[in-house]
C-alpha cells in the first residue's frame, strides 16, 4: 500500500532476453558464446572428472538490476566428451531437497564425477590468453523483454521467473540457503563448434554441441554466494 492509500502495482522482476550475433569474435568480450573466459584470482579453467578441460559454452555479465546476482559474471562450462542430463545430488531422501556439500563436484550417474561447472564471479580480472578451442566465439547481447510472453514459453534469458515446463523444482544449497533462479536455456539450443572439434556424444549434429542432452536448462544459484561454483543446472524435457 502506498502513502496515498492506493495499492501498489506489482512489477515483475527484471528479465533480459539473450541474443546471439553471427559475426565471429576476434577478440575477448565479456558477453559471448564460446570466446575467452574471465576468472577471479585463483580460479582455474574447470576440468571434467575425466581430466579434460571443460568447454566454455557462454560467459556474460548479469545486468545490475537482476535480483541477488546483479553485476556478477556468469560462465557455463560443460565437457565435450561426456554428455548427460544434470542430476541434482541431494542429502538422502529429505523433502527439503538439500544438496550435498560441494554439489558441483558430486558424481553424476552414470559418471563417477561432474562433467559441468557453472561459475558466478563478482569481479573477474583480465581474460585468459587463449579462447575456448571448440565452441565458436560469437557475440552475445542482452535486451530487456518488451513484449508479452506466456508463462510457459522458454526463452534464452536471464532474470525474471523460470518458465518450468513441468513442476517447478526448488533446492537448498548445502549452506542452507534456498537457490534462486538466474538463467534458462531452451531445449535443443545448438552451440556451433569449429571444424575438427571432438564430436559430442548424443548431440544433434557433428558441428554443434548441446547442453545436458538438449534438455531445457535452468540455472539456480546460492544468493549467499557461499562459493562461486554454487550454481545448479536443473534439466527438464
């Protein structure tokens, strides 16, 4: 209720659609598909349980008005050789869906370890000297949603409300904080790769990679930022 006695209008949380350009990038950009990763001091390029360096799918700066995570740098990595749906690992059968400590390193059956890593960093420094070698580097831009869209339309976006195709999923970080929605990627969204790159198992084409078997992917992160890697990908089809 406002001071003049009128009811305040509810305003939806800010959300931004992610658009991908067509001209290949030749220099580092903080918002891109593929490209050059930016890391906090001491953060190394993530590696899969198999020991191979994970492919950088996309990094981007979150707009300042995104709830909880505004101004932070999001980076999504996934192994080119191991490919499956994300499987949140919780503590026993607890109804509160509490994740195990360091859930981002937990085994992902049938694999003995994790094949993905998502980072939210506060102030990463200079870009790495070399770009991601497999995923083609393309510019990425964000624009505020200006057109209405249905509650179940899945867009490539950050912020706003997750458009779950099925029942919404909620999880508690191992630190006890409920994870909050950051980003969603539509199903079967293709990320082009350079000629000669390893073929991703169970992908659509030899010249493109998918995230998590092409499922719709929802990134949920710890608002307390207990660790830069405390970001959970949730897959739904």
